C-alpha cells in the first residue's frame, strides 16, 4: 500500500510538465487528418436529453449542407465525411465529445452546440487544440474566441433591433421573462441598459428554471404589471407552457405583444398557432424569407426530411456555416485552421437569409435583422427588417449605453 | 451443550431484579397492556405465559423501549422507562425475538463479537478483529457453537440460531434476559438442552421467558406469571399457578384436560445433530 | 447436539482461519491494479483516452463510497451528486481564483456580475490549503448535519432516497440561480492551471491522471480497511437488522452516519479531482440524473463488493462513451437495456457472476477446497 | 385583492396538476411501495395518445374526451406490462426497482423520440379551454383560466373515483388486503400476483389521464415526464405513503406554497425553498403527514 503511494508520488513528480505563466505551452495542436480522399468534420449536437428538441434539427440541416457539397464535388477535391456525436444535453459531455472529435477523429472543423453553456464548456477544448468550431445559434455576445466562428446573431443583430422596433412602435413599458441561464440573464442586462438610455421602463424581470413548465404565477405577474410588451428569452419546453398560460390569462398579442428571441418555426409548430398567432419574433431568417437561395434550401430540406418539417433560423445558420467553412478552406487552399482563419475575412455567401459576410476580426458574420409575426398558418411573416446586413459587434462597443456591461 | 461445570460463575456484576408498576401500553384505541404490576426477583427464571394477545410480547417491547408506555419500570434500582432502546440495552437488559434475528450475512463469530462490543472505543472499532475475545470464546462454548464459529449465521439450523441469540445476550453481558419463545420449533432434545442452558444462566443473571410450551415451562420454570387481557392474572410457582382456578378457567384448564400437549402446535425445524 | 463436547483447540484455529494466504490475496490484487493503472494504461492509451479514464476513475471513487454506504450499510445514497458537486466547486473556485491572478476576479464574474471583488464566501478559497481541505471536509460536514437529522429520525428506504433527490435538485437549481457568483448553468469552466501547473500540457494532464489513480487506490485501501474492521461488520449488521443492533446497545444512527459521511467525503474528493481532469464543474453534474448515474455503476458491478463497484462504475462510464460514439442516435436504448438486465436479473451485479462461476467449479470438483 | 385571490386560485390549480400527476403513484408507490421512475413516461404516453387521436378525430373537444379513456388504457397497459416483465421480480428491492425503471424510462423516452421526432408536438385545445372565466369584473378583473378549472375538476373526479374504488369494490378490498398483509392475503385465497398487476394497471392508467390534462397547459415531448416525476414523488412522500387524503392535502398545500413564494420571490428561489421546506418537514414528521401506527418492527 505505502509502496503504491510512494511509486505514484515518484511517477507524478517526475512527470510534471509546464508551469502556468511559463509561456511555453506545448505546441502540439491536434493535426486534422488530411490524408485520404475524404475530409472528416465533426457534428456536435444533443441527440438525447432536453436539448435534443432543438439540436436534432440543426444536425439534420448540417447533414443537408454536407450532402449538397459532396454532390457538387466536395471541398478541395475531398468528400466531407461527417462524424456525429451526441452531446446529450450535458455540458461536460460536450467537452468530452469535442476532445474526441479533435484528438481521435482528427476532424478539420466541428459544427454544432446550441446552449451557451455547451459552448462555454467546449471553448477551452477548441482553443487548447487549435481546432475550429462553427457555432450556429444566436447568443448573448460578449465573447470572441479565436477558434470559434459565430454564424448566429450576436446581440446587436437580434436583441438591439428588436428593442429598436418596440421603441418605434411606442412600447415604453416592458416586462422581461426568461429561462434561468446565461443567455437570458445576460440579454436582460443589456435590455435594461438599453431601456435606461432610451426612456423605456422595465416593470419586472422573471426567470424560470430550464425545463420549467409551470407558468401561471408568471402570467399573473405579467398581467398585473400592465406592461406594453413582454420580452421573452425563455428556452425550449418552457415556451409551450408560457404561451398556453399567457392565453389562459386573457393576454393577447394586440394588447400586450410578446417578442421572443428563441421561438422559430419549429417551436411555433410545437406550441401551436392557436396560442401564438400575432406574437412577434426577432431573428435573421424565416422560412418565408424571400430569395432564390431560400427557396432552394427549403425545398431541399423538405425533400430530405419530410414536407411537414419547417426550416428555422438556427438551422439556416448551421447550413450556412458549412458553406462558409468550404469557402474559407477553398480560399486558404488548406484545411489548416490557422490558414482558414486568416482567409476568413470578407468571405461572402448568398445564404437563405440573404447575403452574409464574414467579419475576420470578430469571426462573427454580417446579418440582416428581421422582426416577424406568427401567422395562423404557423409560419412567420416578416414585418420589419434592418434593410442591410448589420456589422457584428459582440461587445456592443458601438453603443454608448452598453459601456458598463463588460 | 457443554458440561455445566465448565461455565465459571461471574463475580463482576451483582444480580438485579425487575420491578414493574402500573404499566400501560395503548395502540390507537386498543390497550394491549393494562396496568401490569410485576416483580422479577434477582436470579429468578420467570416464565410469562398466557393466551395469544394477552400482552406478553408487548410487555417485553415496553420494557426494552420499543413501544411507548406509561407507568414505571425499574431495573437494578434505576427507572428505565422512556429511555431510548440502545440506552436500555446498555443498562443491562437484552432480549430475543419470536423469530430468531441474527445477522444472517455475518459469521457466528462476528455476530457474537458485535454483541460484545457496544462499549468499544472508536479506535478498536476501526481495527480488524484479531483472534477471539475471551468472552466470545466462552459464550461459544456455553451455547455449543464453537465448531460453527466460522459459518454464516444464515446457514445455521433454526435451533442453533436461537442459541446464537442467547449467546449474544451472554457476551453482551446483560443482567436481565428477556426471551420471546426461545424453544419454538425446536426438537425435544434441543428443548431439553435449552432449558438446562437457561437454568445455568439464571444462576448469574435474571431470566424472563415468554413461552407457550407447557411441558417446557413445567420442567424449567422457577416461577410463573400468567397474563390475560393485558393484566396479571396469577403469579407463583408452577404448582401454585396450576392450582389457581382463575388460570384453569382461562388457560391451563384447557391445557390440563389435554394432558401434556404443548400448547399451540408449531412446525418443527429440520434438525441434524 | 447435546452431546457435543467443547473443542478447546478450535479457538486457536479461529485466530488464523486460512493461514497467511488471506493477507497475500488483496496485496496481489492491489499490485495488479497498480500495474494496470500506472504502467499498462498510460502506455496503451492515447492522451485523450487516458483523460477519459481519469474521468471514469473519478466516478469509481464515488462508487467506493457508495459501496460502503449502500452496499454495506444499506443506505440508498441517491444524492451523491451534491457531495461530488461540493468537492468540485470547492476545487474549481480555488483554481478559478488562481487563474485570475492576485487582485482579479474570475472571468465569468466580470462577464455576468458587476462584481469587481470576490464575494465573501469565495475569499477563503483563495488559500490552497483551505480549498483542498474544503473539498473533503465541506461535503463531510454537510453529510454529517443532514445525516444526523435523518438517521436519528429514522428516515429510511424510499423516504431517504426521495429526500436525497429533492436535495440534489434544490442544490442544482440554487447554483443555476446564482449566475453572478457560481457561473449559473455554465458552471465553472475554462480552468487553466492546477496548483501552478498548466493543464494545457499533456504531461501535466498525465500527472493529474496519476494523482487520480493514486487517490483511487488509497480510497479503496481505506474502504477495505473499514469494511474488514469491526465497524464494517457492525455496518452490515445494521443494514440487515437495525432494531437488533439497537437491542445490543448500539445507536445505529451513529453507525450509519459514519458510512454516509465517509462516502460523502469520497464523493467530494472525486468531484475535486474531476475538475482538473475534465476542466469543468457544472450544475449538470449535480442534479438528480447524475446522482442516479453515480449509483448505477456501483449497482451494475455489484454494490456489496468493492472490486465489483469500482469496476462497474468504470465499465458503465466507459460503456456510455463507447455506445454514444458508436450509436450516437440509439445509444440510450443500449444503456437502458444494460441497467435493466444487470439489475433485474443479476441482483448482486456482475460481481456475483464470479461467485456463480466459483460455486459451479466447486460443485464440479467437490474434492477441492470447498470452503 | 384580486391579485391575492388570483394567486390563491393559481396555487390551487398548481396543486391540482400536482395531484393529478401524483395520483397514480399513490397506488404504485403509496400502496405497493414501488418507486417507478418510468411513471413520468406513462404520463408522456397519455399526452402522445391525445396527439395521435387528434390526427384522426376532427373536433378538439371530442378528441380530448375520447383521449381520457384511451390514454388510461394505453398507459395502464404499459404499466401492467412493466409490472409483469420486471417489477414483480423486484418487490423487496426498492432501490433496484428505482434504477431498473429509470433504465426503462430512458428507453421509453428514446422510443418516443424515434416515433414522434425529437421536437415537441402540438395538440389543439378546444376553444372553451383556452380562455378564462371572469369571476369579478371591473377594471382589475379576477379571472380563472378555464383549462385550470378543467384540470381541477378532473383531479377531483379522479380522486373520488379512486377512493371509491379502493373502499367499495371487491377489487379495492383485495388491493388493501394485499397492501396490509401480503402473506395473509395470499393464504386467504387472494391471487396477490393478479392484484399487483391490476393495481399497477390502474396507477399507470391514472398517469395517462394526467398526460391528457397536461396537454392543456404544457409541452408534449419526450422529456415531459422527467420534468414532473420528482414533484409527484414528493407529494406522496410528504403526504404519507399509502395515504390518499395525505396526498390530496399536500398537493394543494404545496401548490399554494409554491405560488405564494413564486409571487413574492422568483420561480427558482421558490422551487428551492419548497424543496428545503419539504426536507425540513420530513425531519419533523419522517413518515409524512399521515401515518398508520402499527406495532410491527419496521
């Protein structure tokens, strides 16, 4: 016994590597496997657990893009071989699977993650191994990882335009409802700063635990507040319960509209237009967004996965991310992450949401903000857009009211 | 069983008697023990008899702290009623149950060692048992289980489990043993052996036995209390009690007409010698 | 029976029932485990797989405690996630403070909170000695407080199980709610260093693995000592018949409390070492589901057998990784099936298979050592 | 004032939902002492039954009415199957039952995901059940949600039906006999195996009915059962195992407590406080609100 301990101590001491702050971290970035006539990429999504609801559609959309690219000759002459891993709605599992994709499968890039928590969990993994992650979901901003490309909206492309829209509609008193996690809490902090600077009042702020499905009290509170509008950052299952309760409380879209930033076509389908008709959403893409690129995308998606399957913003952003990566690789003429990064600035793509451009400095993309209204047919129709793609500003440096936020 | 002469008399503890006054136990509206007064003298071998539901087991439960009761129970001069079960046990009262409850997944030796150890300190507890403590070895011999010390208690035959339980009370060093039907299911020879064992034990300790077996009672009881409907009906030597017309009426009369039956019939456990 | 004469020499036999062999067998087992952990695994596995093994070994540490408290003590420990989390957070808080550097607050606090200085309850964790002690003592203290109430009030069986789960749920929800000071759902992520050693460096990752393997062996040795001590025998007695033990003059509440507190300490230590191995601790590791998963490994392997519980925990964690890599869409079927088959049809866990095989061999060769 | 009354109603309606999801457990857990973690998935099965029926039955109201008995049968059959295949092997091993049924729950969730897809599905509620009823008019009207009133009615009806069944029918007598003394019931000629099966069928069937009711207020998806299962167990544990009246009282007390705390603090804090209150309560009364006093050892 004592022998074992002593042996272990010796082994441990003799095996010590670099100290922190010594500046000499090992230079063993995992090399992507570029031999063979295929190139592997990782798809990292929750296929089980609470988040599977949303993330499975993203995985499907990624596969569609990969199939299309392979059908038209692949990337740099190599067919893309997707390796799908289940993050199981569990953040440490995401980290484990990201490691596996990079180190074992030696993928050239990884696409996926949905919640901010899963992104935060994998961020160090990608940074340490110098491998690329394409993250396709709108998020709370305040982040710029050198090894992540953010193809969803940051706050100034989604939340700020939604607030601008509310302000232009004369909605001065707002109520904030969100799930208890990073995105809603951070988003609401930004909303409060915006409100303060723009003469709006925040009447209340409520959070429900993720997955919570009991909203009668929150509906009562919202009703009692007599707000002009509700800003909704709830996620997943909670939205269903919230809107059913909202309608039961006698609240309507005409009297007190709800602006949601996590309700896309897929969610509308699962909640029902019975409860949602007339409510507002803020995104960069809807299934109804005009343009040839979108028509092709919607048609291809439905052909592959079923006529009743809607397309949505995160799905579109995921689809777009694969094409953006392809364009970067082709411009760099290499799968090497550093070269891909260097080539990224200015890459454009005629995406289903319209033309997007990569901003090399922040590794976010220029996107057009769109406010939509849920119709009785379950589709979302655009009621307003920003006119041109908005430059990503994850730290809201261009907004004076946001100076105290980060 | 061992030869009676091999058990050495103990000298460290004096004999203590049990003194019960006005004991009452009630469950939701039903009074199981209804004002019992009972004195068991030091060194007595007292049998508690009575028909089913007379309150015998409940009386023992009350004395050992398992059920809440009113009245007073004094043992060795101390009032013990209301103390928690393990404190009553530590004040020198031990009991067995109708169905033998030994620790089936431990060996005979481990069972006895645990029974011997309530007063052990932390360090002793955290060390392995080395060898066999003196008191355990003595108890093993007294109850005749030395050969089986290494077997799991769960594999013992029924009668031997009962002896193991009695052995556990011996190493626990209790001054009062309360035994609930210790010979139920035993063969004739085993009953005989158990009776002799109890007789030996009662030289140094006070023993109270709940029993249905009248033959057994007649052979070994030093004194008898008859319980009926939660009250003490009669008390005295075997002959006195048997002669009591009240007892004959409710209990023994019935048994007496049948001569030497053994009360309630019970299945006999398979037994190998 | 009545004629049996006492055999005086038998007492002497009891002192060393099977000679010196009983001492050598566990020593050989330990040596084999040490060789497997310190020589075979590091040589045979890639850095990534070795990192995963480190993670599995952490769950095995929890299983050691579960084997003691549940397998030996019969306590339905369904809240081990709480203790795992306490240990993990204690360690991660220290490492985050160390990463931030003197006078700075951890990155997430700057992001989500307005805090420019550490909250008061973070401050003591800046001290490495305090933090290290807290990883074990904090879970033990919580277990002691909780256990002394619960066991004294004789909360048992299903009640204890549901109560533990409620507690795990409450703790996880509370952590999520305190985003500015606990990182909320994200937990504490992006941990860079481990007492001055850069976790980026694969060499240091190996060092962490060796530390974990060493601690696991130490915990197994500790648990083995407890199980084979007089206390261990008493614990089994309490499991099988609590009332009987009480009539022998013991307070079973204290007997159970010791096992519960030791198991909590082991879970805390596991959580603490999980942090440098995986680089994250989050509420997702604490709630009801992870608490059940921690128990399942021990159950599949064999709750009452130390070897069974440890190997079971490693095997279940490994199966989870392997199945989900092989069948990303359908692996939960296999996982569910594994639990059902192992638990419904092999109550003693996989460890009982060894016993079955041994018994079969013994019955085939009755002239052999049939003991 | 209207706020307080409205909040009281909210509390009662939360209680009604709790009661409905816990009611089936009062049989399988309360009476038979089986910790069935797959109970939540039987609720899910009831909800999906409603969804499937709506595809073939036009009117939302009619399909909801039809769904109640059908869901009872579907979930009941699943429960009976589970009892027959697995649980009867495990009656004396509570934690093993918990872990095994947890495995079953994992598999049923995945099955739902494969049949109906990972995203939530949608059911239409009849229009009368999406609005509310005005109790006090005026500027600041007091309204009660009609879906909640429906669930309250359903919960009361289910409790009455269950307690009448247990008290008055031969089946109920047999169930109670088995619960009180399994061996004695067996020698009195009761087939305990069949009674177990029937009790499990009814308990799981009640979960199906709860599933139908939940479609009115919450999501219908593969993980909907896991969201509610622990709350349901807590209601039974706090109420006192095997005590129907205890569960009823506790469900409504917890509902009101939660709604009051939610109103004065936040949902997360309320949830934590309720859980802590439950843990504290069980310290005070470890056997729950109502207990049967016996002289048995355990």
